C-alpha cells in the first residue's frame, strides 16, 4: 500500500455499502441463510498495474472477517510456470517467504500470515507450474484414459479442485475447518499467463453457486499532477476486460492517493455495472494497520454478510480489530526514534527484505518507537568502493556509524560479504547492538575467527572452498547439482544449552523453540570449542547437537546471531524475540526489560476495551509458534 499521510474518511463521509438491520437490544444481526459448513470464496483480482496492493487488501479483508469470529484461510495464485519461488532472485519478485512445511512461496503469503495470525502450507501458493505438473503426472499415469488433455477442461478443472481441497485445510491452532477462503490472483487482468485461471473461476462461480462466491477487483485510479483530477478510465477498461472474460466484480476497490471524489465514484458505478456503495476507496494511509479499519468503516463487513449469507451473529468486528486500531493510532503518534542499519546486498528493492522490515516494525511499535531503517549496500563498505567511488563509501559508513543498531540479514553469493564482515566487526568493537540472521550469523563467525582467533583466512566454503580454516561448511545433505528445494527448509527445533542466554529469556525462558530455516551452509561444529574459549558461545543447537543455531558474545550489550529466520513468524502484536531484543538494545531498554523479568512497562503494552493490560503486548507472555 502507499505510504501517503492522508487520513481515513469516516464511515459517514464515505457512505456504507449496506445498512445492517437493527433488532431488539440494538444488536446487529446477520441472517443465517446458509449452512455452517458451506465454504465461502472471495476472489481478489487486479487491474491496470501490478503491485497495486492486492495482497494487503486480501489480507485486510481476511482480517476483518476473522475479527467477526469466522475462520479464514487464504490462497495466492501466481501465474508463472515456476514450481515455487525458491529459485527467484530477490530482485525478481522480492523475498522468498518460507512456511512451516518448508514451502518457498510468494511474499504475499507472509502478509496473510501476519495479518490473520495463521499458518499456511506450500499448497496455499498455487502456480501454473504446479498445476501443469500435476496434470502431466496424471496423464503419464493414464488417469485420462486416452483422452486429449487440454487447458479446458483439464487444466481449469485441476485449478478448481486444488482450490476447493486446500480451502478446507485448517490454518488455525484450534484445527477448525475454515469458513471463508480469500483467493488472490496475481498479476493483472488480461495477462496471457493468467487466462486459464480466469476461465477456471468463471466456471467456478457456477459450480459453488453465486451466494458462495464473490469477486473483488482492485484497480488504480491515477491522479495526474498536471490536472489534479482523478481518472476513472483505467478502471473502466480493466473492469470491461474482466467482464468480457466472464467475471463481474461485486466490489471495486479503488487505489488512489487521496479520497475518491463523489463524481468519480458515481462514474465508476455507472460504467462498471455496480452500485455506488460497491465502489470502495482505498487511499494511501499512514500505515498498513489502517487498511482493515478503512474497509470496515465503509461497510465491507455488512456487504459480505448479505452477499454471502455469512454465519455471523454480531455484525461489527470484535476485539481483534480494536487492537488494530490501537496499533494504527500508536504508529501515528510515535515521537521517539530508533534507527537500524540494514547491511545487505539487495537493498535497491525493499521488497527483498519485506519480512525483516516487518519484524523490525513490530518490535519498534511494541516499545513505542518509530523505526528508521538505513539501507546500506554491503559492497559500499568495502575498500574497493573507496578507490572507485569514495563519496559512496563515506556515505555508507556514515549511515552505519550513525545507527543505533546493526542488522545483517540472510543472502547468497560472495558479492558484498566482505562489507558485511566489516560492519559486523565495527558493531562488535563499538559495542553496538547487532543481530545476524542466517548468512549474517555465519559471517559473524567468520569475523570473530579472523580478528579474535587470528585465523586470517577463515571463511565459508561457499566463498572459499580452499580455506585452511573453514568455519562455515556445506551441510552433509546439500545437493549442489539441484537448485530447487535442496536447502534445509521449514520449521526446526532449537535447544537452548545455556540458562543465562539472553535470547532464551527473550523467548520466555523456554527450553526450546521452533523457527523456520532456509540455508545450505552451517557452522563447522568441530571448531566450536575455539570460539567458546574466547566467550563466543553457541547457546542454541539443533536436537542432535550437531548444528549451531544461536550465538551470543559475552560482555557485549547485544551481539546475537541465529541460523534460522525468525522474521517469518513475527506478528504485529507478537514481535519476534531476536528482533525485539535488537530494538530494545538499540533503544537502550534491554537491561531494564531484563531486570523487570522480561516485561514491558504498562504504557508499552496493548490494552483491551476495559483498559486492562493485555498479555498480547508482552512478548514474554506470548505463545510463540509451536511452543
């Protein structure tokens, strides 16, 4: 979504889609016309341009429905032929999000998990490659009995069957089957690669019946600076294209920089065959936390209740959305700042580190600080840049030195690794809070080996296979000849080996945690005693005690490295402990937090409607994934 500062319009100013019927006791009820077991499907399509915010809107729709007490799941459809996102460059589609089951998926599934606090599987990300692979496998087995295999009906049937099957899979801890499935179709209407999916859903709406299927079309309403007038023509053309393919939108959500003008809304209504109240304004807001509130204010819940006959008793969203409002209000009024230097190699595209940034934001919000991320290309810190582009070199070091904390995230390849090691060395020597994630942890091991243990050529075999001191080595099961899905992926258990570990206390003093992994290399366990003799401790290991999972440096304010990716399980009201510790240390609050038994002050915790403090605002009392 856009990062504009325009505030939200109230429900009165925007108008509501449907006025709920008042009953005795002023309770707002929604009719129970459908069975509790009938699945409801909400398809989200996009027009005009890609990257318009379909993922945030789909997540927000799911959030407000879940806040009404419904069980919601989500499916992302990506029309590319790749089987999954595992082999993509971060510059291609942004970060690769990893799920509990090891699925490497589109970053939008991260939005779904964060907004809805659910756990998805790899089958919640559907690609053209997966569909064609499944159909071809069936054809090879003879399942089609000699018939000619075609896009229609075989591919389209496979898409529908996949969606209907996956929509029934529980994604909540209680194991209850979902009642609503939000489906986001990637790309834009009219793309050649998305045609089979559009046709599949054209058929699908009749298969599941109209009262169980709803289409949201997200479209751009540009506002050229030359005239300042909002233009509805791109939306008209996009909806015309969609209707020509057999789908007619029930809601048109208009992305715009400022609130939608009444005349423009009426024009879109007239030319796109919907009521004016079914044209929803989604203007730029101060934070993504306001998007569910913005949709709820415009009566989206009321519309879904009547359009889909949802089994909802209380019309207005419950306490969950109250927490979202508190988060949004807190985000807008933060005064204190904390800055984190993100030293990486994909800094030209912020989507490359979406989950990392979200984890930092969640933690900063929890301690009532406004986050400033200083992106630093690690290659700019190296001496070769000093020789070629001295201004860029000095600017990079100035950003690093002026930050309150340093984060080195994961990555692949040798480029920029020496710059990361220089940043880690600076953080260690200057007693600056530091967090290394995956490759960041491995390079922290390399840095300590070179500059403290005196092993000048210490390195990872990924970068120097001939190093005399290979402190980071290939995993035994790594298959270098196969690219897709050969890493150590998904949820794995880490056992804490030290009761004095800072990170163990941040996790709530549990004996073990389970976090998601994505790596091919790991710390050489045969050399760990050299490090621990110098106070560089491996406080967390895998179940077998062979893989080093967590490092901590004695005598440092906060020097932590983790082999796993904790950002994937961070939630807005449940910040990830390693990131939370980094932000606490960067804000100068870690020691007081630890002294209080790992509890936030009352002013930092989220509270419910009664004003009492809620444990959801205190990471020490949270139920972290799989604990």
